């Protein structure tokens, strides 16, 4: 009895023990907590009376204590979070670093305990992030902001929080948009970028923030925004890949093996189960297509307006504040936008013209931009000066091979996107370089020939056209500006060919017509929901109705059926790319025949995908040019193959020698040790420098040795070796 | 014959050209002599003895810095030194101004070592007490008055400290302050409302009114002998505190006193319309403070303006009276010396609050 009383009235001497007791039984220790809370208040007042030169250790301890138990006494500590926030907001530049760090930690901890909402935390931290002078505090704040948003979005997307935070960020960016020295937006961009990279934010609103940032007057903010558009997708992909690698590291087979070898305990079993669950989950996630995986560039509202304002703001007027590198970034983004969305920004072509000389720094990037900014809606008379200038400046006898290669390659890239930009005379001049000694130039010229064989063989010289192109020339129509090729389903011809083959096979067996109908039904099976229903008999009747419908639609010319339309919507309606790949010999009606006469079953579509993948593989191995205006132009395509001459190797060797200088030689340790300490000549050295005449006699004797002697000597040698002497 | 490889190498070494490279230290010359040395101790042959001793001022400065020393004996000794210096320098004034000395002393109220606190208390009591009627105290009351807010801050902190010993000593300092500066110590939000709040938690009466009773789990009862003493002392200081705070000291009135104010005044409330006698009476509004937000002014008006007796009574009635009464009654029921003292405090409380009732 007495003992119990005593334990209940234990002395409180330090905060951790009190904290522990409070956590166990909050109501009983309310008074003790109140004392501590008043103590905190008085400490705070002491601090406020003289913010600098204050010994903050007890205060830090007090803060930690109250933060830990704040959720037990919500009524008493109602003002506590606000106090902390205000301390931080008003004194963050004068506070002692330790105390400042603790304050941020406390706020984050309160957030984790759900004492304050996320918005309150972010509203406190973000203003400090943008105004503080301390690098350390900034990184701490940045990390806690990002991790807080990540945690809030961990299970499900917290749309309300995201919306408010994005609103705050947007306002921050927009506020500093017109003033050149406001770097506040930089942090908004950084936060947004990080969250995008981690897949927390992936909506149009996020892109809008960055869009606003890239139209900012401040060069740093602007380049941050532009870099986001140029690089963020790649970063995201890399991030995903690295996640995947982690999965493989702890593969199931390894775990199974371990389970077989090691001692079997309950703990191991649960570990194993958990790992299996995890792997299964990962597998499921891998196959699940993420619904919102749009590229940032695709999520832009009004790309035309964005591209135009980017161009007029950063490039068109003589904006001297931007460095070359920054201008190039903007140019890259604008050209990419133009290519991707098929925009019309007329000014950019004349702007590019100025920079297209071999002496220009980073000229390959300008060439890349020129190629990217080209698509089939650009009027040829805008591109013609560019091609003319490249041809004049880069492609002539007087210039180095690399320069000519770059010129020819970039002309080819431009013409692949807009073939009408070229005229016969220039093309024939350029193709004359196919006989160049320089490999790069020769290859570039040949690829140009290859391109025009496909597109417009009549522009080439007769001998350059080749056999197939000459044969196709008659059926080929002349290119006209603005003409859209009719949409097709990629690889449909392959499918048709495959059907014909199948038919031929079955025809040999006999009973052609019946087989055809049954085949179709079989192909649908398992794909439709209705096939699972009870009355499968009625389903067959419906199917026969369907076929009739198609026959009717066939009589109306070229009206695609509903299902094939849908199928086309799934595949992207490729206009120029798809048509370029089609063999031109096939007539239009022939191409579309399958799509208009038949409903493509899911089995057909799967088959089609498989065959297309095969041909793609073939295409990749054969070096035909396939171009899409959506894709980025790689700089290495423009630069051509790199060759290393003899001089290069010499330079390499020189570099190697340079590296060896000053480092100790690789050799045996014994040798080095011997070289350092003074020693008498070793036996080896003696043997090496023994007078030649003295060795002669020995050599003669050796020759005259009998076989027995020789054997004895060898044996003795072996013996010695064994003894290790 | 030059058969030794060593000799050959040595010979060649003389003619090897040292390579000079950018970014590397220059190789040492052959005839380079290292002048660096290692020694375990630097021995000074003769120690210089300065004839002039450090001045009292520098010594005092040094001792003030020693107040932060980690060893408590050093802190205590430096306190003793400061006391001796101050008491000896009576006529000439202190070597350093009090505005330097007093703020440095205040944090020691929270000192963890009991001897240091005792030393501080004796220092302050001795030096603030006038030796006789003709002579002022060594530390004049005005100097202490200047630093009252700072002392109050640390007293509040001590009254709520987790260590029971520091809490027990805290009221001694409060009593000292009340003795020296009188009403100044209870003026304003800091002096009245805040201190009362600290009293509530110190005595464990925070929730006495609501029926939860006086504190349940605490330090106060864990060490009965010491505790009784401490609570007696707390109650006596509380009595003093309430007396000074709420009862106007009535001056002995004589008709012959020319300085008697009442006779010279046209109206009994004239005082209210005159210029205030104390400085900064609107401090609680914090009109000129930079960070307004952290001063929480109205938590049930507890820390509102408490510049004069009436407003202090109002705050007492509005916020604290119930809790104090409940707590005091509980103490009275305990009986003994503590109960008797509690009764005394209750009387003061009744007297202060009843007079206002009668006036109103």
C-alpha cells in the first residue's frame, strides 16, 4: 500500500521521464504538464526579451517536450503551433541555428501528429524558404516541404492540398514574373519539379506553374522552367527504372533459396510471405497502365500561345540579359513545341537564319532546333532560305568533313519533315557528295538520296533513283503542300497478307467459306462480356446480323465501320509517318479493304501488334529513316559518325603519359623496399653482371654433361623446390 | 668497379632534374634544412610578473563572465567576489554600471546548484538593504526597479521549473523583489497576470475550482518535511504579493501634513486625469512592439492591463479568485501551520475584494 503511494508520487526530475508518464496517462499528469507549459511560456518570453545571445538549450528541450505531448492536451496547447510559427516567421534570420532547426522539426512533428493541417505547415514554411539567408535552413525547409506533400499524397492523391499548394506556388511565380531580380519563383520551380519527378503531381495545373515560370523575366527562374520541360520526362523515366531495379535485387528465387538453406522459424516465414506479397503487388502495378502518364509538353493548355510568347519574350527582341546557353534552352523548347504540336511561329525561321554559320558556337544545337521546328505544315518558302543558307555555309569543297556532314545531315532532317522545302537543282548538287572521300559526308549524302527515293524520286538525278523508285515513280503522285495522307491503321497490310496466307492454307484443305465465319466467332470468344452469358445461341444469331451490316456498308464507298473507327482511335491516327511507311505501289482501295470489309477482332489486333513489332525490329536493323515530328532530334544524328584520326591517338597517348607522371611505378614491393634501404648486391644482381668470360666455362661444362648427371641435377632442383628453399 | 647499384643510383640522383608542375608543391632543395620542431611542452624560463594588478573593473568584468562557468563552485565564488567588490565600492559607485551587473545576475535565479542560488539571494538581500536610515542601499532601489521585468521573467521561469528545489527557492526571490521595489513588481501584465498564473501552477490550484481538487500527482508531497517548509514559505510570499497588489498602502494621515493630497485636490478622482506617475502604462497594448503577435493579451483578460490597483482586483475577480479560494480552503482543512497561513492569505483576499464591493 505504502509502496504504491510512493511510486505514484515519484519525483519529476527530467523531461523525458515526465514525457513518458504523460504519454501513458495524460489526465493524471495534467498539472505537471501545466507547470511545464508555463515554463515554456516564460522561457519564450525570456527569449523574446533578448533574441540574440540567448542560451537556447533549455528552451530547445522544453520545445521538444511540449511538441511530443501536445496532442494529449489540445485545449492547453491550442496556441502552441501558432507561437512556433510566429517565432520562426519573425526571427528566422536572427535565431540560433540549433533553435531554428528545432522549431522547424517541432512544426513538422506537430503536422505528423495531425495537430496542425498540412496547409498551415506549408503556409509557415514556404515564406521562410523564399526569404531566409541560411543555406542550411533552406535545405531543411525544402526537404520538409517536399516530404510533407509526398506523405499527404502517399495513399491517395490529396487533391485539396495539392490544389492549395499549387495555387500558392502559382501566385509566387506570377508575383515575380515581371521583375527581373525576383528569385522567389526559383523555389516554386524546384518544389514543383521535385514533386513531378517523384510522380506526386502529374496534372495540367503543375505544368501551368512551370509555364508561368518559363515566361518569367528572371533568367534563373526562366531557365529552371524551360529545363523542366526539356528534361523532366527523362528524369521521371530514370526514376521509375531505378525503382524497378530495386525490385529485382530482392528476387523471389533468392528468398526461396535462403528459406531452404537457413533455419526455419516463424519470423523467416513471415518475412518470406511479406516479400511474396510485395513482389506480387509490384508485378500488378507494373502491368497496370498508369492513367495519367502524360508528358508535360502534352499537358500544356494553348501551346501555340505559349510558344509565341516564349519566342517574343526571350528570343525575338534583342534580349541581352540572357546568356547564350539560356537562349539555346529557350530555342530548344520552342522548336520542340513547334514540332510536337505542329505550331506556326513564323519569326523563328528568320531568327535561326542568323546563327547558321559554321563559326557559330554550339552550331549543332541550332541545326537541331531548325530541324525540330520543321513539320509538314510549315510553308516551304520559310524553310527554303534556311536550307539554302546551310547548303552555302556548310556544304562546299572548302570546308572540313565534319562541317559538311553536319550540314548535309541537318538538311536531310529538315527535308524528312518537309520534303517540299528542297528544289531539284540544290538536291542534285548536294547528292553529288555521295562520292566524297570523307565517310561522314558520303553517308549523309547517301541518306539524302535514300530519303528522296522514298518521297520524290523525280527530283533526283536519273542514276540516283534506283530500280524500285523508278518503278514506283509512275504510280506516285506529286507532292503538294498541305496535303494530308488518308489515315490508316499501321500494319494493316501485313495483317491482310497474313490472312491471304491463311486462306491459301485452308483452301488447300477445302471448305473455305464456312471456316471463315467460324474463325471469326472463335476470335471473339473470351473477349466480349456477352459471350459469358447463358444464351450463347442467340449470340450467334446476332453475329450473323452484324456481318450483313458490314456488307451493306461495303456498298457505300469507303465508309469505315464503327469498330474499326474505334480501333483507329486507340492507335494514334498517324498521318505522315504512317503513310511514308506504306509501300507506295499499293493502291488506296487496297490498303483500306480489310478495314472496310471486316471487323477487327481483338485477336486480330493482338496479331497486328505482334507483326508490327516484328517489322519495326527489321526496320531498326535496316537503316531506313523513320521520322516523326513528335520526337526530339538527337544531336548525334546531326554530327554524324565520329572518327578518330592518328593525331588523336597520339594525343591520347600523351594524356596517358601525363597521367603516369608523378605516380609510383607498379612493381614488386620487395624491389621497392630493396631500392630504398642500403643493401649489398643481391645474388640476382651478381648473376646478371657476372663477367661473361667467367660464365663460359660453366656453359661448356653444361653441354658436356652426361644424361645421368643432367637427371640428377634436375631431380635435386625439384627436391629443392619442394622444400621451398 | 661501379658494381653497386646503390652507388650508381646515388650518382644519377644528383643529376636528375626536379620536375616543376602546376598545382604541386615545389620539391625541396637538396640543401634544405627543416626548421620545424616538436616539443611536448613549451617551457618558459622566466615568467613575467606584472607590477600593476588588474583594475577592479576588469576583475569585475571577468567575474561576470565567470557566472556562466560550468562549475558551480566557480559561479558561487565569482558571486562572492562581485558582492565583496560592490560592498567595498560604496562611496565611489560601482566599477561597472548596474545596467551591466544586474542583467547578468538575473539568470542565476534558474541556477541548478543550490549554493549558487543561496549566494545570489544573500547577495541581493544584503546589497539592497539600506544599512541605516541615513544611508542608501548599495544597489539602489531605482536600479532594481529598472530591471524588474527581467527579474520577473526569470522568477516566472523558476516558479515553473521542473526541479522542485528551484521552484522552492523561486518565491524567495519574488519576496525580495516585492520588498525592494514594492508595487513595481506587481504592475503590468508581466507582474500581475503572468505571476498569478505561475502561482496557480506552483501551488497546484490551476483546476481547483472545477472540483478536480488540488494537485494529484506531484512533487510537493513527495518530500514531506521539506515540503511543508516550502509551502509555508510560498503562502507567506503569496500573502505579501496579494497585499502589495491589491491593498493600497494607507499612509498615516495627519491634518497638519501639508503634503496631504486630498485637501489640495478639487475632485476625488483628480488623480485619474493627471499625468500618470508610472512609465509606459499602456505597455499591454504593445503599441510600439515589433512582434505583436506573441504577447497573448487576452486569455480571459488574465494578462490585460494591470497598472493600478483596481484593474488588478478586476483581473483577480474575473480569472483567479475561484481557484485561489478553493485552493486556500483545501489548505485550511489540512490544518497546522500551513492551514493557519492559508487562513491569513484568505483574510487578505477577503479584505481586498470586499472593500471594492463596498465601494461599488
